[in-house]
C-alpha cells in the first residue's frame, strides 16, 4: 500500500444495483480482504443480472475525543471488528475501549499518523481546532491518502478552518456532525450531516452506517455545520417551550404526567417529550446532552442567523433561558434542566 491509498477492509453485501445500495469506491484503492466482516442481505425481486457488490471500509481507524458521545460511537466501531486507535485528553476515559481491544496513542498527531481515517468528536469549536490544528494536533500526522472526519458540532467558519489545515497536508476532510444524543449513540442510531470531500464520504460510509441509522451528504464544507446548528436551534427552543408547558400545567392544577401523555399522542409528539418529560417532572436531569452544549449551539445558531440577517426571536429568547440555567450551576446537567431556570424566575416573582 502506498501513502496515497487508503488501506481497506472488504465487506461483501448482495445487492441488486450498486449505485442504489452502496457507495462507489475508486478502483485505485488498495484492498485487503477481511473474511470475518462478511454480511449478507436477502433482497426480493432481484434481477438475474444482480451481482454481489463490495462495500469497502478503511483498515485502520482513529477516534479522538472519548466523551459522552465519542465513547459509545467508538465502542460500536470496535464491536463491528474495526481496528481502532483512540486518544482523549484524560487517558482513563479510553481504558474501557482499550479493554475491548482498542489501541491507544498519546496525541492526536500519533493517532492520525497511524491510521487511514481519523474521526474527532470534541466538545466545542476551540477544542476541535486545538485537536486538529494545534501542537501535536491531528493535522501534523495527516498526509496524502489519509482522511479526517470531524463529527463535532461547530460553526461553519471553524469547520472551514480545520478543512484548510487538513487539506494543506494533502489529506481529505469531511465534516459530519451528528443529530442524536447519548442513547442513539449507544444504539448506533445517530444521523450524520456530512459535507466536504465526496470520495472520503463514500469511503467512510460503511463506518457511518455502523454508528448511525442515516446519513446525508450536503455538499461543500460548512453545510453540515449549518444544518446541525439549525436542528439544535429547533431542539433547544422546543425544550424551552415544553418546560413552560409542564410548569404551567402544574400551576393550574393539572397533572403534568398526563400532559406528557397527551402531547405524546398528538400531532406535536416528539420522542424527546416522552423520554425526558417524566424525569423533568421529578426534577431529575440525567445527562444525555449537556445543557452547556445546547446553549453553545444556540449561540452559534444565532450567529449564523445574524450573518444572513435572519430574525430568530424565539431561539434568542430560549438562549437567554439556557444562560440563566447555566448561571444556576446546571451546565453539566442534561439540557432538559433548563426548566429550572423557569422555576427560579417564578420563585423570584412570588417572593417579590
């Protein structure tokens, strides 16, 4: 294998049409057979001309950032038989993955240098830039024939900055922020919002399918980041409104548990309400998506809206509510803890 080619696993899958069911991988990639990674799919009404096509995955994969999201994502890759190398600022968070067979390197640069494709799941834009472009950053270990996939939630400018550093080494870049929190990450049901190098997207598609239930290719770098910010802007605003409804129902003598049932049966039903509502009523906020990250995403979404002069008054109000919740020490609680900001406001009014 030359430095210009990915090392690849072969995963045969019976399909009727290659263009419909699996990504096209350029023929010049160097392939390595992996018999243990064979899957078959039964497809009805397959034409007599149907042939077995081959989905290819990179042989050596890196993962940077082993936190609430990164840990289960990396674990799913290991369980699927992927040769995985991991890194995290706090090494102890890597230990469970190492016990499952993952390798460990002491810097992002070392991970990138030893792997064909490296994923990064970092908490915020500054962390994403530091890990990719800083001292001992991944870019120092990149080069032709390698790929970098940033699945962090950052703004478009940050994604383009990282893209520039990675591409300057001759490597390929893909932004792929995820929609979904801890449980979808554990279940391999994330949604990937990708943009950047199409060839890299096609190469890592089987890996995305291990970690997620769907994926979207959105074109140029920045589009994936923008889509994720819009989605999280909507989610944050929905949670703020839901919190108001729960407290109002209780205030007027209704059972908030019944409200959750009613909402879950109607046109505004969303899994978020039925999943988080019962614990919110008990003032419990087990962290699936930290409140500080939701507020960060709202802030970035508001900046995106400002850049195109788009009014977002509801999101702006929700952002202020999350800021109040942060001021009450709830940053590391689940973002559903935003309801506590409303409680404090009501208590303040009653005490006046």
